[in-house]
């Protein structure tokens, strides 16, 4: 199963809104005869690739897959039908599919056709691998990662509105890789007004559009924002309120005129995340300044933290990283510390997917 999980991870950043899935087929004598992984949404699933790889050797073999095989027809056919047709005698799944269309039905179908089924092997690892998918299926909101570059003394900028270079080139490249993996990036309107960022993916290949989200309750985003000149890289969503659309109608029309997608909710973080999930967003990287991090933290909507900490940059009197109520690095689940160039990446989970 760990081999299947490694295969699944090859689809990172490519499969959304589908989960990352890997599959391995083992013959009765213990020989691995087939491997596969889901490579991109709309293409064959991992089980189909593994069965094709195994060929006739799949008959009587055991299939290990990191998620319950599907039994419904979407853009591809049911994997359960292919498993049954291949003559596979045993299926070991890491975890049930949280999609309401599935929820154990795929495993039940296999059992009904005489396939021996086991579920629960490396289930935690599979769930963490697909944290965004599980969060969206079970709580109807995206998985949220709070990311920041922080000086050795805990500052994110030399001062309010001051664009400050803190982390190393190696950290910047790693941050681009993180952008390439998520569905969306979110910043506050203050970041747009002070930095005018593009929020595109650079130096890393990304095979699908990236949604850029601006949290803007008063519609202060200028139509001239550079982000709105890069719609070929993905949509720009201005998350605002119904009241703002009514009271700032001209600003709304100008933003819509240059291609912005306006999404109105009650203005809360929770409602905004729900609206993004309804638009197919399963993971959000929150990159803005301390204010937006604090807003997400206050709402209890941060699931993972990734801090790039510079070891040789100090900004006394600078803008501090927003404190998260009740959250310390020691309280993070599965805390990891990884050296990156002259910096250190500190990451961990606030919430585990469940």
C-alpha cells in the first residue's frame, strides 16, 4: 500500500477536483505485476492503468488501491466493472471514498461479485494525501493552507505596506511549487493595493488554471490591478458582499468589465470558502498579510501552516506575523522542520481531515 501511495503522489497538482489515487497489483506468488496512478482529471483512474499494466496476470491477483474503487460513471467508466472483468480476486483499499455517490458502494459491489475486500490499510496516510478532497466532500469547504515568509524575529515585513524581501531564492522556488499544487491563492485587498501581485506560478510547470482570490468587502480592487491582466493563467475572483455590490455598483461593473469574477456572500470567511467550493475549489493557499491570516484564524478556517523562516534576516520594529488564537508551533500536528537553502520550512496541521 505504501508503494501505491507513492504512485498516487505522482498526480499531485494534476488531478483536482479528483483525488490522487495509486494502485498496485500483486500476483498470488507475491510478484508485483501492475502499477498505475490517476494522472489527470478526466483520464483513466489508477485501477484502470494498473489493470492494463498487468494484462492477463491480473486474473486471480490482489489489487491494492489508496481509495475505494468507483462504481459510478462520470467522465470515465466504473473501476469496479473493470476489476471484476479482469478477474481480480481480492481488493485492499486504504479508505472509503467520502464522495456521497460512493460511500462504500464500490466495495459493496465488489463483494457482491465474489471479490474478497479489505478496507483500512494505511487509511490515515491516504486521507492526509487527499486532505483537500476529503475536506470538500465532508465539510463543503476547501482545505486552507496559511503560508508566510517570516524573519528570524517573527516579522513578515519591515512595516505596514512595505514590500520586503525576506526568504531565500530556494524558499521562493519551493513556494512556487506549493502554488502549482493548490486550486487557488487568496490574498486580502490590502496586499493588492500595496504590492499589486500577479499571483501566477513561475519556474514550475502547472498544467491547469490557477484561481486567484481577492478578499475585498468594499470593492477597493482597482481594475488596473496587474492580476487582471493575466486571466489566461486562471480566473480572478473578487470575494465581496451583496451590500458592496449594491453600494459600489460602478466599481463592480468596472471590475466585471475587465474580467473579474465577483462572488458575493455575507462577507464571512466561512461563507466565502463555501462559495469557492461551489466553484470547484478544493484547496486554498492564503498568502496575504497578517490581516487575512488573522481573519482565517479567527474563523477557525486554517487547516495547515507552512512558514518559511529566514535564519539570517532580522526586522526589529517590523510587522509581526499575526498570532493565531491558541495556536503555537508546538501545538501543530505532525510538525516538520526542513532546511531550504539558508531558511527553514516549518509546517504542520491545525486540523486533520476527517
